[in-house]
């Protein structure tokens, strides 16, 4: 294994350490970074679809007698959201307790939204520290392609 240098301060970091001992920057493996990019985008899409579904229900785009369709889509999105949260937090090296806690918190109306924003914010911070540009929809697919190939 080669020597790892901190991207921020240039100091050498021991291979088994996850943080730079000098400046505290998170050290992440490329595979983890790629997972953070993928699952952050996945989570953003799931949230957008949930908002669309909510609007569809609110404005009765889907007729009330087809409520079962809304329920099925809603439930699928919920499962997808939990999957993205678990994967994203795992890629960011969060432990079991935090993951379970977040999965519970997202079910509460306002706290759930805040939890999602915090998780998304953490992912954005890690990706920016890795030198990536992060927009409203996460890292753009072109940039993901680029680091996958390097
Ligand atoms: Zn450093």
C-alpha cells in the first residue's frame, strides 16, 4: 500500500486512519466516494419523486378511487428511500446505530425532512472535500464517469 497524503494539508496519513491527524480532513477510498455520489443522487431522486407523488395526490391527478396506486408507489418510494439512506450512510462510514436512528427519524414529519437535509449535507461536504463539484442534483454524471475511469 502506498503512502497516502492529505489532500488539504499534504501531511502523510497512516493507511488505517480515516482522518488526517493534522487537519482532520476525512480520508476516503475512491470506491467509497463513488458510492457516496451514486447513493446521494439516488436519494435526491427518491425525494423528488415523493414530492411529485404528494403533488399528484394533492391536485388529484391520480383519481381518489385509484388510491391503491398512490399507496403502492408511496410504499415503493419509502423502501427505496430507506435503501438509499442505508447505502449512503454506509459509504460515509457511519455506524449501525446512526443508520438505524436515521431510518427511524425520517418517518417523523419535520424531523424527517431535517434528517434528510443533514444526510445530504454530509454527503455534499465529503464530496466537496474530495474535490468534486456538487450541485442541486448531486455530482453530475460526467464527473462520476471521469473518476470511475481514473
Ligand atoms: Zn490534513
